[in-house]
C-alpha cells in the first residue's frame, strides 16, 4: 500500500522544476497542479483523508502527464 501524499510531493517537486523554454501546455499544467497542491494542504490540515486520497490520485495523473510530455 502506498502512503497517501507521495504523488502530491512528487507533483510539488515538478512544480518547482523549471522548463526552459516553457512549452505551451506548461502554464495550464502549473495552474492545475498548484490548485491540487493547495487543496491537498487544506485537506491535510483538516485531517480529511478521503479528500487527500482523491487529491493524491489527481496528483498522480498530473505527474504522469508532465512526465509523458517531457521535462
């Protein structure tokens, strides 16, 4: 069983990894990832494990999307 939040942590690393020059899709990805990160922090602070689990799944999708498109 994976720990909840590992995908959120990986997504945060990717948010902070610069792309030079940034591709056209990067802005949309960044905005969505930052939104998921914000919601995940709120869920963690509220001890809402169901929401955090769902958001970790969203983070996994975003990580896969970014890694598939290249860094």
